[in-house]
């Protein structure tokens, strides 16, 4: 299988040595984690955690933030080497939250959240579209289908996820409408003015600074093209001087490989600073009569996968992995990843309940027609 553009042979060999044979079966979680290379998985865990030595430092000072920004690429790549199989196990192929409409299933809400982007961008067959930070391609594939077969290219800097993207596209018969680039989204190996439209789903938050990735999106977008984004942000209700609130936000950052969470205001300012014109913006997490809180996904069981995401399911998985770890039946780093994600879920719920965090600040922006770069 040809993996993707810009993935070198050494990266492919290392990725396959770490993760073992490709398993697409979503019920194959324990097979996936037990076949990982012990040394390489342990190294990935060490690489990630060394960026969080300040985890008990509630000041979370600028020096620590700058260190994480400097190492953002390796930090986030290690993070996704560790968590991808966990995410697919509990979440499916779309690693994001969604606006939850009452009476609809989790899967229906996820797909609607993705299709909304195609609607807002006015996508149609023949358009060239970029998905920035494409994960294993769940949103990308839904956008292809809901747009009537626009061609979508996904960029991602994690070789394991890119391999899974391509395999899923082949499995579902979408290879003709998808392409994948292994690369840094703050320095894309893409020519200027390449894409008609761009979208990202809770991914650009991993950038060292938002201006870095937004600037690259602006550069690769054709004049007159639009960019639609769901961004993780702190809300106007967040009080940085409140220690309890700061602890929660720092927990979200640590549990999700985020150098620094920005306010919704700073996020929009970053998009404007690189040249974008704002068409629409707002927090999609704000409730109305037809919706329920986005964080219920982590609290209320719905079906088997919903149980896995719930506190009970996470406790079950962690308990089982604890037992397997004691008998060296899972590699180093697997149990620690489970514990990291459990803590992340707790802080996400807390941030949502307190109204200080949103995973779906939405904005739609446009590159001016007269833009020269």
C-alpha cells in the first residue's frame, strides 16, 4: 500500500514496528494495544509526558508554554501514537464532539456536525478541498459524501493515522475522491492558491500558535475561497485568575496535547491577522430548546460505544488494562494513556459544566478576491 505523499520509508518502517499489523476492525482494540512494540510505545509515552513536568504548576507560566510550543510537533505526534486506538475504540472514526440534538443518536449528531461544514462552504462535485488535521479521516469522508463528491485532501503529521486514512478510503470506495499528505500543517508542502475551500474540525488547536496554521491555510486557499473551522477555546466566562478554573483548563491542555488554549476572541483575532475576512462566527455549544450539552457524550451512555465513553466504561477499560499491565500483557504507556484520557474526560466535562470551555467555536472566513498571496 502506498502510504501517502511525503511519508519517507524510515517513518513507515518505524510506524509499522510500533503499531504492528494494520487492524481496521473497530472491535479490535485489545488486539491493537497488545501488539504494539513495548520499547517504542514506552518511548512515545516518555516523549509526551516530558512536556508536562509542570502539570502541578497552576501558574502554567510562559516559559512552560514556550517549551511546549517548541516541541509541539513531536509532542502531538507522540500523543496520537498513544491515543488513536483508544479514540477509535470509544469514539469511532471521527475524533470530535458535536452539537447534540435531542432524540438523535451520537452518530447522527456527529455526521450532521461534519455535513454542516460542507453546507456552509457550499461544496459540490469537482471542488478541491483541504481538511487540516484530518485524524483517521472520518469527517473528511462524510464531507466527500454530503457534498456530492467534492475531492478532499487531508493533511496530518502522524504516519499511523495517515495509513488508516488511506485504508479506510479504500475500504469504503472513496479513494478517487480523497488524497492524503503526511506533513506539518504550519508548513504545508502545498503550493499557493491550491484549494477552493478548507475546513478543520477541532484540530488546529494543536498548532504552537493559531496564526501559524491559519496563515498556511490562507496561503494555500484560492482568492475568494472560504475556510470553516471548529476550534477548541476558552469562553468569555473563563477567569484566568481563578485557580480552580485554571486547573481545569490546564488539565484539558495536558490531556489533549495543547500547548495553550486561546480565548474565542484571540482565536478570531488570529484569523483576521493573517488576512481573512470574517463571514460568520459563534459558539456552537450554546444551548437552545432543541439541544443538550455537548459533554453529555462523556457522561450519559448511549449504546455500547456510549457506555465505553461513560465514566463506567472508562473505569472498566482502565481496570482491565491495570490487570493486563501487572502481568506485562500490554506495553508500557498503554495504562498511562488510559489514565491520561480519563483525566482529560473529567476536565472536559468540568470545563463544559462551568461554561469556561467550548470544543466548537465555529467561524467561517474568506480570503479576499484581491489577495496576492
